[in-house]
């Protein structure tokens, strides 16, 4: 019975060893598979690193080539004949030139301004004519008189009150009695044919009835006043022509210059004609008195 048990146990022990060897073999297979996977990952990682390194080298090479090409482009555009540098500075200079061209196209001639100045001269002439009243006392006839003082000069209306005393006399009352003598002298020398007299704190200005001699003298004074206004109008025309001459040097065609000249002359003739019309009207008024 003992021997049977021994015989029975040997096969069982052998089977256990075989089973153990099988387990060990399976473990070895798993270990080998794990090792292969690990080796594969290392290989892939190494290969990826190599590819990444190659990619970096490739990008670096491309960037180097691009920079070199850019330098060549800048060098190509930075010099002209004679070694003068251009490029972006030249473009900036071109832009400045264009700006200068735009500025140079702005006209200095202003016909509207010229006409406004001429109109101002005509208005002043008309006001001075209104102050002339042959044979009738009118305070406006003294408005344009300037009084010479020690410190300069001033308009009579700023230094005194002027009123009508009667049909043939004006009354001038100085604001400051120290100016009385200067006012009297200025009225006498104003070319109006007036002979004022001092009366206490006032000045009486008789307005004589017109005679042929007084009319002729008055008309002569009016003619001189008209010529003075003409000179002012022509001066405004001359200033405009100078501006036109400067403008024509830069950007004007000959036909355009002639057109502006004609325009300037037309405006000038218009205001010269107004002077003549005002003078003729005043002359007729004086001759009828």
C-alpha cells in the first residue's frame, strides 16, 4: 500500500513541475513582450527625437536662407549709381516731395480778398463825399479831419462833440480844453475852405455860401480825394498781380495765367468805375448849389 502511494505521488509531482514550468514560460513570454514594447517605445522616441532634430535643422536652414535673401534684397535696393543710399528713405523722400508738390499747388492769389480791399477803399471814399455839403452846415463834413497833437494824432470826432448851431454854423466843443487850439488849426488846414473861430470853451465853424471860387476849390479837393482812392485800388491790383506771377512760376499754364489777369483787371475796372460815378454825382450836387 505504501508503494502504491509512492507511485501515485510521483506522477502528481511531475505534473506540478510541468505546470510550474509552463507558468514560468508564460511569465517569460510576457516579460519578453514587455521588453520588446519598451524597446519599441525607446526606438520610436529616439527616432522622433532624431526627426525633431532634423526638422529644427531644416527650419533653421530655411530661416537662414530667407534672411540672406532679405539682406540681398535690401542691398540691391539700397544703392544707386554713385553709391547713394535709397530704399525706404527714398520712398519717404518721394512722399515728402509729393507733399511739397501739393503745397506748391496752393495759390497765393486771392481775388476775393483783393475785391474786398477795393470795396473798403470805395466805402471810405463814399463816406468822405457824404461829409461834403456845399453851403450847408453838416457835422459829417468834419468827421475825417485828423487833429495833430503832441503825442500823435486823432480823429476830431474822438476829441470833441460836433453839432449844428444853425443853418450856416457848426459848433465844436472839445472834450479837453487843452486840445482847443490844435482842433482850430486842423479845421483851418483841412482844405474845406473853413475859417473857424474860438468862442470861450467852444469853436464856431461858419459854413460859407458857395461861390464860384469856393466851388472850384471844393471840386479840386474832391478830385484829389478821388485820385487818392484810385491809387489804393490800383495798389490792391498790383499786389494781386504779384501773387499771380509767383503762382505762375510753379504750376500754371499760360492760358490760365491770362484768364486770371483778365479777371483781376475786370474787378479793378469795376471799382475804378464806381469812383468815377461817385465823383460825378457829387460834382453835380455841388454845381447846383
